C-alpha cells in the first residue's frame, strides 16, 4: 500500500501541471522491445548467457518496460479529469 501511495504522490507532484507525453512511453517500449529481440535472437542462435549477462539483459528489457507502463498508467489516469491525479493520490492516503 505504501508503494502505491508513493507512486501516486509522485505522479501528482510531477504531472499535475505538465501533461505527460506519449513519446516517453513509445521510447521506453521501443527500447525494451529492441533489447528483448536482440537477446531472444541471440538465445535462439545458441548463445548461452552467464548470470551477469542474463541480469544485464533483464535490466535492459524489464526496467524500460516497467517505466513505460507506469508512465502510461499516469497518462490514462490524468485523462480522466483535471483533478484525477489528486483524487487517486487521496484514495491511497496521500
């Protein structure tokens, strides 16, 4: 519950005035998709990753995807109205 409260608190403070753009989401999803396809192609070609290489691959694919999803969630919530982020923040006790 604290994580959701912190997330919506950040979203309200950051995006109450500035409108979140779609470009950041697209960039995050393209970045994630590119590295996922590179790693998937390498694995299909017979490359076996060590622990550190697999960890780097996960970070390069999962982190931008998670950031893009969070940004998308904020943008969709903000589209519900001018005080939607404040209502969402208040819903979690912020």
